[in-house]
């Protein structure tokens, strides 16, 4: 489903190159629930960005559902994301100028789908916000916003869902609800779930944990 | 296709989310569109009205015009042209009107009207029946302004030459009359039968004999005119049809209106600059949203398209508002140009102007937004994940240069379409680009300078000045917005002032302020004595000899006139060949002349054998196609004088003194029939009036003009046009203010944060306010200083290249503008950020 080989990322910093990720190789099978953990600055988010094709590696390759990301240009990667990838961010990242419903519709509309409204209605109900679709993000609580974000992430029935510290900005109750929704989707639809977190409790619920430290793969355990 | 559908949907949602921003930007664009629609809609109305009223403009189908009485040959040709239709005769000449009761005099344009004129169009007089009394004789109908300058009323008597008339009424409306021009010499209508009685139709008078023809219904006007054009031309008689008049009037008036449109275009372009800076700011604000869209699978092009379409929607709204407002304003343009247009302009919404206005709104908005919006392509999707990716670097790649080229070409094209002249359009575009570029440089300089704020200044001063260089400062936007508007306004203001000062009465004691002309040689001593008795400075007398060209470089004029096919447009050699030249003789150049080619002759050269050396004005030489060494034979009242062009002269025509196309040396034409012009100085208006009355009551053939009357007339004409220009220039300033509001509003959120933070740290409201005042006053003042500098350069260039006059810089007015701009900047700054100073800043911040 998703694999990376000898993935390395360096940034120029203060006149010299700073290596953020070094020689990362692993493979994730379809339908897996994988947690990527590690201390701050260990390269978790960078790895997530590379796996999702948001950024280009300095060397190494990523293969997503049979597509070599290095062979796609910026727009090609965007189209692949639109079709196969969902995102959940720590800061929710709803588009503030769009209502909850419209936020959910965006991925469907981008793909040219005609059933955007019906799909949004269905997803809003599923995340328990059936009557809040017309609200703007600023009018929703953090937990509600993250549920809308979750609904948006699933709008195109993605094969892979990337979640970057999805509970980082939420209290325990809301965080728990989000994790339940995520794992439910993973279980019910076989969506591959790749979750970045430094919450050990959350990592324990994953089927597999990839640990990073100083940009290097420390361990990859089931 | 699906990309377009998504882009449209997203653009609509984005627009809905920030109505205040949309309305402000649309208003910025609408101001320019409104001004442009008003002036271009009016131009369309004007053209249509001239077309509809062209026959009424001339008052006939054809007019034959001559400087001399029609000969029997001319009369028979007139009969041929008339084809059995009606003919009316009009004789016109300049004369002095003299009111015996008040002893007041005034130079007037006498129109001696024959029965029947005008065949088309209406004459309205006050009282209404006055025009019909004209046929009964011994009455005159006058321009209303004459009553005031002579101090008489309807029913009083006024003398013209040797004849005395009763004022029967005043003119309200008459075909072809440009009332603004009547300020030079108000029109007086007399019966044609009484023209002879004035005794002014003799030698020396500048007479026009016109025959107006009304052809039988259904006749081909063009064919009738063309049938006699060639033979009449050899008799120095011009042939004009109503469509000639229509074309000439259209040429001059629409040209004026089109140039006025450039001022409106400047307002629109400033709106475009506002859109550009708002777009740049929008990307920064929407960076995360754009990154999220990219994460969700939106190709960069789709997102770019969405924001470009949103700009287009703003343009559409601005275009619609602008066109609506402009069409309403169109009603006021005839009032602005009142008295300068000889037709009744029928005001109606012009569909083409409306469609063009809306289209222009969309295009200008999109083309200005495109460059900044290209930055969207560089927003990394990673920015949704990582905050540190936020610093957006917009590379200067090919697409960006392409966008700039498109923008430059668009501006050039819009200007070219407006004035129909690539040279003027290029000058306009370059001037605006230089102005915008210079203002950007000044802003960059200010940012650097603000870093050097001395530490010993009070805290609020340091803080306010520091705001000019902090990240996300509005220095560039504000300087550009205010400076650009002020630049346009000031350039026009300075040009106007320079023009006016050129024509203002010269108060230096050695300069003449009163001129007498048509003086007969035997009246010179009498006039000299009257002036001396009246306390005037001793007059200088200049002789004037009327003459015509007989042959040019060996070719007889008659042959040249029949040969020369009339050029499509521009100069008409026929006019220069046919006209009567009023030349003088002297052996030196005057102060207002400069020899540009060849040399002046030695005194006495005129009495030597061979061709007489003459000096020709350079513009005329160009028209006639002669240069130094060419021969011209003159018909001086029946005597042939062979001359050779000795030199070409540049003449400052605007000087208040007699200037000449052709100057002869003393000798060859001394004894030709001539009149003289006398220049003197009366010093006060009362003295000038008394001198005129004294001369005119003694010699009724002598005319006089008061320099101050002339200056007033010109000032009135210039200020008429200046009013229209200033009216349009105000739109530029308004657009600048709108852009300013937008720029300040864009930084509002950051201001709120800073304000709250400062208050949390213990700053009082007064201190926070003082910081803002310092910042905005500095911005306003600097914008004013930069705009003044640019305007002085621009106006100097304009004054020198277009009007050949030096620039006048009214320092007081410029200082007032600077203070005004600083005040405007402070007011807008404080008003837009008013929540910062209120007690509720924190709630305001939360509510964002």
C-alpha cells in the first residue's frame, strides 16, 4: 500500500545542511493502523509530509498505492492525494471562509463528483454534526471542528488517511471521540490509517508503531 | 471543466465570506469606472448630438465664405451651388460697441444677418420676438455679457462705428455658437442692411462675407458643394457643408473628451493598484487555506483560477456599480462643459459605454490581481502541516514577467483606445509607471530611514515611526495609494496654474495692457494726442499691411489651389495659401521672437535691388513647405512684391503684443495701404476704460482690447476645462483614499493584537492613539512630498512639451495639499483602526 525506501531529507540551515530524516525504509500494508512516534524534532511531521507527497525527499523514494511519488509533478501528486489520501491536522485546518458542510464538500467537488452535497450530509450525520453543517469553523468548538475535519478527510473514501497529532489541540474527552471515529473507519472500511503522535496511550491502540529519534528509524514493531 | 466548476464555486464562497473586503475593493474599481463611463458616455452623447444637429450647427446645408465681397463670378457660382434653393447673406467683422450713456466700450464680433438665416436650428432670444425685429432694421441683438460690460439694458442705444442701434434683446440660443468664446468678443447681431451704415466695411477691417445655402429638399449636398469647390477655391472662397462642420467639431470636441478620459483612466488604474496590493495581502492571509486545498488534492492552477475568478467577480461588481454611478454622473458633464459646446447634448445611457465599462472593470481587476496571485503556485501544501513553511517567497519566474508584460500592454492598450494615439498613450503609461515606481522607491527609502529613528525621541514617536518598517507594514501600499492620487491631481493643478499665469495680465510697469488696432495712418497723431492727454504711457505704433500669396516657389497660388488634393486630415495648405496675411515691416527682431534658421537682414536691406528678404514664422513655413532661400511673391493690394525667405522665426504667440507670420524689412511695403496697431499702458481698469472711450468716440473705426479683458476671457475658458479636469481628477484621489482604507484595513488584525498587547503592558489609550497618529502623519506627509516632487516634474514636462511655457509652482498650495494628505491619512488610519483605541479591543480580537 505505502512504502518508502532510503528516505532522506535535508534542509539548508545557517549555511550548512541539516539532516532531518536519514535513510528511512519501511512498508505499510493496506488496512493497517500505524502510529509514528518520537520526541519533538525527531522528524515525525517531515516523514508524514514526504509519505503524503506534500514535500519532496532529498533522496529515496515513496510509493503510494503503486505510484512512485518521485515520478509525479506537484499537480500530479495533488491529484493523487485528492483521489486516495485523506488528511487530519493537529490545528484542524478547516478553511475559515467555508461552512462545515462546504469544507466537507471540497474534496468531492475537486474530484468533479456530483454527489458532494449528499456525501456531506451523510458524513455530517456520521460525525454527529447533522444539524451544524451551515456553521462556519469559528462558530464550532475545537472538538466539533476536528470532527468536521475528519468528515472532510473521509469525503472521497480515501485508501490512506494521514493524521498529524489529531488530538493534540483537544481535551481528553474530545480526543477520545476523534480516535474512536478514526479507528472505526479503519476497521469498517479498511482505510489505512497513519497517525503521528507522541501520546504513548494513543500509540498503543495502533497495530504497529514506528519510532523515530533524531531523524532515524529506531524501531518498527507490531 | 471540473477545475473551472470548482474554481467558480470556491470563488463564490470566498467572496461571500468577506463582504466588506469585496465591497471596498469593488468601490475602489467602481470609482475609476464611474469617471470613465461618465466621460465616455458623454462623448458618445456628444457625437450623436453633433450628428443629429449638424445642419442646425451651420444653420444651412452649405456655407461659402470669403474675406472680400462676392464678385459677380462668385455670385454666379453661388447660384450654381444653390440649385434654385434659398440663399442668406451674413457679413461679420470686429468692431467697438460704444454706449453713449455710460461711455463704456467693448470689442464685439458683429454679425450682420441677412433675411432667412438660419435655415435650420432655432434662434431663441429674450424677449422672444426680438429676432423678428431684426429684419425691420436699426436694432441689434446682443450676447447677454455685453449688457453687463457696457452697463446698458434692453431698449438702450449702442453705437457701432458710425451707426446707432437700439438693443432689441439678448441671445439665448443660436446655431453654432460657442458661448465660452464670446468672452473674447461678445456677439452682436445687426440687420445686414445696416452693416454698410457702420462705415466699417472699408479697408483694414477683418471682414467675412458668408453666403448660406439651403438646397431644395432631396438635393445631394455633397455633390452641390463639390461642384463649385474647385472654381471657388481659386477665388479664395471656402466651401463648407454641414458634414464638414460635424467632422471638425467631432474631431476637436471628442479629442478634448478623450483626453479628459485619460484622467478617469488614471483613477481606474489606481483602483487596479489597490486590487493588486489587496491580492498580495489576500494570499498571505489565506496561506493556510490554500495549503489545505493543495493537501486535499487541488492542483495549483485550480486554486489560482479560483482566486482569479474571485477578482473577476469583484471587477464585475465594481463595473456594475461604476457604470451605474457613471451613467448618473453623465448627466452632470454637460453642466461642467457648459458654454463650450455649440450643440444641445442629448444625454442618454450609451449601451456600448456600459458594456465596455463592465468589461473594463473585470479585465482591469483580473489583470492587476494576476501578478500577485501567481504566488499561489508557490504555496507549499506542507504549509498546512508546518508553521515554519509560512514564509512565502515569490520567485520572479517567466509567468510573473508574463503577467507584468500583460499588465503593461493592457494599460497601454486602454490608454491608446482612450486617446486614439499611440504616442500619447505611451507617454501616459510611462508617466504613470514612473510615478508608481518612484513612489515605491520612496516607500522603500522610508522603510530604511525609519530604522534609523533616533533613540532620544519620545516613546510614542519611536513606536509610531518603527511601525513604518516592521514586518507586514503598510508603508508601500499607503504611499502608493495616497501619492499616486495626489500626483495626478497636483500635476493637473500645476499645469493649470502655469497656463493661467501665462495669460495673466502682466503688471510690470513697462508692459502694455491696452491695444488699439485698425488705426488709419492719418489718425496716428490724433490717437497719440488722446493717449497723451489721457495719461497713458507713450504708445508704440506697429504698421500692418494686408497681403496675399500670389505665387510660391514660382508656382501660382491659383494653380496650387486647384492641384492640391485636400489632405485627409491635419494641416490644410489651402487655408494657408488663401488667407490674408497681415504683415509688418521692421529691421530687427522683437523680444518675443527667436531666429531658428537663416539670419536677420541688415538695416536698409529692403531698399536693395532684387528679391526682398523676409522672415517667416517657423510653423507657417512648415505648413507652406518653404525654407530659407525659397521665393514667395506677394500680392500687396494689387502690387506684386517678390521676396526671398531670409530666416525662420519662433514666435511666442501668447505675449500681449502684435505678432506676425511674416515680417518685411523697412522699405518695400512702407507705402502700401496699411493700418496701425498701438500698444500702450493705462495702468488701472478705469484709466483703460476712459482711454478706450476717448479714442473710440473720436474714431469709430478704431478697435481696442483691454489686456485684462483678454486675460479674464482666457482664464474663464481655461478654468472651464480645468473644472472638468479637476472633477475627474478628484476620482483619482477618491480611488487613492479607497485604496488607503483597504491597505489600513488589511493590517487591522495585527494592529488590534499590538494595541491589546501594548495596553496589557500598561500603555494608555492616548499613547496608543498617538503612536498611530505619528505613523499615519508620517506616511501622509511623505506621500505628499513625493507626489509634489513627481507632479512638479510631470507638470514641467507637460507645460514645456505641450504648451511651451515655464512651470509655476505655488508653494502655499502645495503645502496645503501636503497638510491635507497627512490629515486624510491620519483620519483614515484612526477611523479604520478605531477599535484599537476603544476599551473593547480584547473582545474585538476574540470576535475575529
